[in-house]
C-alpha cells in the first residue's frame, strides 16, 4: 500500500507555494523531504498541511495500490472494477 503526495505539490504549485513556504510555516525539513519522497508521515502532519492550505486530506494525497496488491487475490476471469 502506498500513499502519493503528488496532489499536494500540484495544489501548492496552483497556489504559488513552494517547499520553502512549508519550512517557514513550521514544517521540519525532514518532514518535507518525506513528502517529496512519498514516504509515510503521521496524521498530525496531514492535519497541519490541511489547515495551512485550507483543504481536505483527499486534496493532498491519494492511495495508490502496489502492483503486487493488484494481482493478489484475483479470481481467474474476474473483472476488476
């Protein structure tokens, strides 16, 4: 299971915000680096981002299934919706 923060950086770009802005607003550089690298961050980070950017969690992240999960448990001939 993976979470992608590509939507976060697209939203920031649309608002004219860069990574430095996050650091100026209390985000540790290590946390910003974890977001860039699509690594796990805790929910308090998500809450702070949503408050700062005036958005919902779904506006800044999305679930992206691993390739392994896509094939695991599929029935032969079943159609994936």
